[in-house]
């Protein structure tokens, strides 16, 4: 039979309330009594329910995390960063996705109402920002993990440097003599798309090589969109000596289209992506890309939330972790 709090109380000759106070560090207790209770706990091998102890302390020691989908290629890195911090501090993680739309959000809302977690990490599912902001305004601690430069002044957030990251890609291409880039953009509705367009375009314009409008092609962050964009440019007879894709998946599609057309990478066309997901190092050739600090963003967001639980105010401005540049063989490095 499992050892219960009643067994500990009987052996130590105290009440169950006294045992609970020892476990939770609450109330003034005679030190000799507390020591006797702790000795009995060790002797019997009693392991208290973490949920019961958490509730007694007014916390669940669980953090919720809301994400659009686990199929996004960089979600795993962010998630691992958050989990590393939470597990170290003995917190659990309750993960929610929005794969089933409104039904998923109803289930999530039920868990919010049940106070199943102490605070929330969010990679914003599209169209939920107002709802999340409302939860935060009503007292739920929320930290947004954001690579899209969404305007989130009302919610504490951790982000990265899309403008300067894209600028570093442009500088690299200019340094290796590429002056006619093709850009495969991300979805227009994402703030990071404009930031990456601006950062990349600014560097080329300042170098005297403004990017023509017909060299900026729409994409949706998928392999297929990169493949189709490059094929459409080839069919239209556009001249280009480089491709900058707004994420690694579309860069991978762009590379496949180039190779299918008989072009060599990087001799004929250099290719740069954005994100540095794990597969980027294993494309053929390995992909030069802007490294988003994905795991670090997850870690920082989790630390921000845990610090708040210990009494620190949530920051009133975004925490920014700079992107860095990783050169590989797709640009000749």
C-alpha cells in the first residue's frame, strides 16, 4: 500500500495539518517537531503528490504553452528550450495546439478557466492575439515567443532581429559579388516578412543595387512556394545570381528548382535561407542561412515567466535575442 500523509502523522505523533505545514514550509513550527516529521518522511519513503503540494502553495507548478501546430519546422527547437528551463526548476508543461481550430481553442479555454497552469508561453496561433491579450489583462501571466514582429506591446515577449538578420544575408551576398538577388518572401500578413524585406533591401539599395519589384516573389514559407517562385522567375526570363528565401524550407525548394534547371549552386546562383533549422546543415549543398536563436528564445521566455512567479515584474518591453549568420556551401563558404 502507498504511504499516506496519515501514516506519516501517526508515526510522528502529530496531526496531518502539521505534516502538511512541514511539507509546504508554512506556519511556525517547533524545530524539533519539524525535524521529527522530516525524519519520518525519510524513514517511510513518503512522496507527496506534487499536485497536492502545488495547490497547497497556491500554484500548480505547471506552465501552459500554446502553439499553432507541432508541424512547424522550428517549433521543436523553441519547445526544447522552454522545457530545458522548466524541467530544471521542476515545473511541468501542459502543451496546447490549434490543429482543430475553434474546438482546440475551446478546450484550451476550459483549461484556463480551471486554472490548470500558473502562466502561459505562447507562439501565437493566427487570429488569437486579442484573446491572449485579454487573458493577460485579466491576470494570467503570459510571455509571447515571437519571430514575426507582431505588435505586442500589451504582452511581454521574446523576439529576434529580423531586419538586421536579413541585412547580414545581404551583406554576405554583396561581399561575394552577387548583385542581382531574387527574393522569395514570406506571407504578407506576418510582420517578419516586411522586416526581412526591408533589412535585405536596404543593404542592396545602399550598395547601389536596388532590388527590382519583379525580383521579389510571394511565398508562404513552404518548400513548394520556394520551388514555384524560382521556376516562375526562370520562366519569366529574369536574370539573377542569388536567391534569398525568407525561411529555410522555401530556400530548400528554391535549391531544388535551380538544380532541376541545370544551374549550379553556388557557382551560378548562391542561396541563403532564414531560421537555421536542423535540416539546413544537411541539404545538398548545405544551406547558408540566418540563424534564429530559437532554443534561446524558448529558454528566455520560460525564465521570464518563472522569475515572475518568484516576484519579479514581467518586462514592459520585448526581450530581443539577436539573429546571427551561418555561412555554408550554398554560397561557396
